[in-house]
């Protein structure tokens, strides 16, 4: 029996434009982010989704609602699929983080297994330990179905690295997760296969 898990990053947000870290804090989709989600919605209109899951952050919920426009599928927020919690970095500009917390910044992007958050945040290992049990539960419950999950860049990278058996320190290696980039995991006889990874072909012609 074949079933599929569609995993999508949220659309562009105001803080993305301002080059601010978001984590568990939030900012709304920009007009470009709304267009990105609408373009992906058009691409997905022929897919018969049985469930729609989302991080409870407003940027992912807003993206999910656009993707499911005109469909009567209830949206299921799931805390486990929030972005990695970034502590004191949340709301700070990228340049400010790099300047004030150079070592932690370098570890975050280049040696994730050694990264320690500044303030009340999560390590990548802690985030992964939050995400993967929920992911396994979802996988076990979608026999013969198509399920959509709308989440965040680091969360999605951790999910995809699980299917790839990718070492944590290679987490940020390509492909890059553009806004509304979509990955598809196909399960055939319960065996997962990466059918699509970070596809953003629906964004061609828009501002990325």
C-alpha cells in the first residue's frame, strides 16, 4: 500500500525580509509569501489530501490555510512540529547575532551537533527528539493516504535528514529550503522513499 507525506516550508514572512531570526516567535506572511503559497496551492489542487498538519505558529497556519483553500479538511496544529526554539536570538537581526554570538552562530550553521542556545532555547538534538516521535506517529497513521505537513526550515531539514540518514553536522548542506519548498516522502510497503526534495519550481518567476 502506497501513501505519501507532503512536507512544506511556510511562505516568506516579514521577519524573513528584515533578516530576523524567528524560532518560536512569529511574524505574518508578506504579500510575496501569500503569492508563494497560492502558487503551491494551484500545484497541489489535484492531490486528495486526507489530513493537513501544521506547526501552530501563525506563519505556518496561514500558509496551510492558503494551501487548503476551498477544501473542507480540518487543520490540525501540532506542537511537535514547531521551529527550533532559538532563545535570545528570536527577533534579532542575523548580523547582530553573528557579531554578538560569533561562536554559537558558527556552530549553528556549520557544526549543529555542538550548538548550544543562548538563553531559553533548544539544541538541534533536543529539537530532533521533540520532532521525530511525532513524525513516527504520523507515519504509522497514514496508511493509503496523502498527508500534508506545513512546518519550518530547520524542522523540515531535521525531518528530511531522518529519511536520508544524514549526519547532523551536514544538516544545512544543500538542497536549500526556499519558502514553500515542497518535499514528498512516498511509503511503499512501509518503506520510505524520497520522491521530491525541496522543490520550488512553482516559484519560478517570483521573488525568492
